[in-house]
C-alpha cells in the first residue's frame, strides 16, 4: 500500500494501519521552514527517481510547499510481466523542507486502489485518511509521524474465495532516532477498533458449496521496536533494484547485488514485535467459537543471526460451539493459556550467507540450483545443538491446571534435556475424562492416566510433579524411574 511513511521506514506487518509516529514536542518546531524553489523541486525529483524509478513521481512548487504526486500505475508497471497491475489515481502529499535538513510531510487523502493479479483482484477504500510526519534523511527514517483512518475496507477476489475486511477507526504512531551503531532505531504502535472479516469460499468442481465464515474482532493493537536497523543499507538495496529492473540487468551486476545483500546481515541488532487482540468470535457452519483476549510477543537479538529468539502467546477463555465438546469434557476447555518458549542454535546468518553465495542470475534457470539449495538448511542447523527452552507456562480450566517448564537440545537424532510438568487437582482432571463416556475414556487412556498418577511426585500443596529426563542414549526417566530400556544405537 502506498504510504509515504514507507519511503524512509520499513513497512509494518499490518498494512492497513501502516507506519506512523507522534511526539509530545514535535522536532519540526525546532527548525524553520525553507521556502520551496524550482531547484529544490528538481533535486527532490531526483531523490524520488532514485528510489521509485523515473517519472513515477512529479514535484511542483505550490505556495509554501512542494506538491508531490506519485503515479502508482507507472510505479507498478515493471511488474506487468508477472501479471500485476494497478488502477488508481495519483497519490498526493505535501512536503516542506526544514532548515535542519528534515522534511515535514502531510497527506490528507487515500484514493481508491485496485490491484490486479494473474488469479484475482483486490481493492482498498479508505475514509478519513490523514498522515503527518518529519522525515530525516540523516537517519534514513522518520523522527516522528502519525497516521489515522476513519474506516478502511479491503476486498479480495480469487477463483477460490471472496474476502471482505472492514476496520473501524485506526491510529498509528512512530518515533525514530539515530542508533549508536549507525543505523536507525524506532518504535511503532498501531491501534484499531472493531474488525470484521467475511470469507466466502467458492464451490470447486463437484464439491459441495462451502459455508461462509465470519470473524469479528473487538479491537487490536500491535507494535514493533527495532534497534540499529540497517536502514541505509535497505534503501541502498532498494535503489539498486530500481536501477536494475530485470533479471538480466541484475545478472550483469551480480557481485554488487550480493555485496548489498550481505550488508543486511544482521538486519537489526534487536527486534521486538507484539500484538493484542480483543474479543474474537468466529461464526461458521459448525457454530460460533469465542475467544477471550489474545496476546503474543516475539523478540530476537541481532535478527536474523544465531542469537536466541523468544515467543510468548497468551489467550483468554475459549467458548466452543454448543455440542462440539463431549459431555463431561467442557470443564477441560482452557479458560487461560500462557505459553513462553525460547529457542536458539539456528545459524540464520550462515544460512543467509550460503543462499547469497549460491545465487546465479545468468540465464533462465533457478536462481539457486537444486544442488546448492540443499546447502542452505545444512548451514542453518550445522553450527551446533538446537536448544529449546520452555519458560514457565500455564494452562488452566475448571478441572485442568497444568504448569510446564524445562529445556532440551537437539544434536543428531536424539534430543536430550529435562522437562518438569506440574498438575494441580489431578484427580478432578481424571474424573472429568471418565465422565466423558467410553468413547473418550477408553481403558487404555484410563490406564495411562492411572500410571501417570502413580509416577507423579506429591508436593506439599497436593499437586503432582513429573520430571522427565531424556538421555543421549535415548533412555527416558520420569522422577528418576527409567521407562523401559534405551533403544539400540
């Protein structure tokens, strides 16, 4: 989507909300406006040509500002061979140069846009769009910006499905500054009101007509924080692609392309992403499923590199459709889920370097040959053991209360490590399963639960704890008791 904020900052995951930013005291207030000139318009046009292509943007002097008009049709024209085109009027913005070298950018419209693909079309309609921000070429990004929309409607049509997405008022904010490492550090925050998604699958061949699905979300928020993002290198690569618009041109300058790709490893010293979704309801032919609030977080150091990454997911009460859960098991449906996992050992940098080394653009064959492609996953996992750590996690229901933590590593065919599982009121969990009837509570399952109860270690609070240890020889111990013999090597 053509947000001017993406000219100097990375696009955000949620394209409808976009990149934006707000400062309590705008930095633009510290600098004076510079009167526009014909020479300034020519210079600005050169910058846009470098990053968007020749004739994609026109710049004119209007009063105290430069009027920029972006031609999306020309911008997307190089993708025509891939079956991609766009129908849209020019996107316009006003730019005012500041005495400190920054630029104030405002935009108050968002024209309807339709994208055409080989197998479908999508369209975007936005009401009440406003954007304002201060772009600083010295940091290759926005010092601050803010974006709001009263409403956004998106439609997508393919031979398989029709989709309609409607989002109520949205707000996005962003701040950015120069990082000590020479890159760009910034934070983005987006919030949106109610979202409704209609999905209508289309009948395929002789199959029955699929039922439509409706997803309603009470509200959502997401955020991204980046430290020392290689923004200059990203824009340099972007300009390189603009200057080399096809494979043949890239092939003639292949080593330069590889050098620019290698400069992006790692892309950022730190990456953190989070989301929070309120009140999710899914209506389908099977009935309505309701979820409480959902939350998630992803964090990584020197992304992508060999550092650890951490994932957090939490969910509120789950309400399945009536009749789906067998009688007696409804008290086992979670009312809260909190899962925390950390993993490391994957050498993303080595895999990326291998992939770059294996790029060969001459001719019309695969960019990376089949023989070379196999080297990439080998580099990803070849640097040492893959380590998974289950940080304290918890699942709770009226008759289910489980906590788990531990860690294990994989190096070779067999994992090694230790995982601790604690169950509170385990007898209530067994009683709930027994009450579900013989189709669920089979003799084998009841025997397994009885064995588990016998292996559990009783704690002073009445809970049961199992400590499972996995040895390098394949042997498994639970609370120090070996389960069977170690498998043959």
